[in-house]
């Protein structure tokens, strides 16, 4: 069983920055890793994609993340990062890491990011 562990969540003021990281316990299967989030009050089925990155160098962002967030994937470390800048109140959410490859997909338990003054 592959385990993913996120870190970097916490409280940040509007306009501030935060960097999330996620490391997988195994790396051989990985084709890509990404970040999703679930806003307060939403069910776990309502996770929205934030960004993803593949081992081939492809990155993709959902519209709200394009100008403010940066995803990077360190394949050797099986670690994906999400640099979040210019954070807004509506970015408050639980952020989940995802890794996929070889027909498998795994999720981390999530890390809370709260944007508040």
C-alpha cells in the first residue's frame, strides 16, 4: 500500500503565501502527482482539482490557480510541491495530494489551509 503524506498547511493571512509538500512512500509507479482541495462544508466527493504535474514535465492548472499557484514535481524524491501566492479567503480548504500511475491512484489524508485575517 502506497502512503502519501502532506505537510505545510496552516493559517495564513489574505495576500500571503504558503507552500505545501507531499511525499509518496513509493515512487516506481508514479506517472503524475497533483493537488485537489475541498472547501468547508463540502462533502469529500466534492474535491476540486487544483493542479497536476507529470513525470514527462507536463503541468496543468485549474483556472483559479493559474496565476497564483505553482506546482512542481521532484521525481527522485517522489515529492510534489504546491507554492501558493496571493492567497484569498476562498482558498480556505483541505488540500489533498494525489499520485497515479500503472492503473493505480492514491490519496493523502489532506492538510488544512486556512486563509484568515
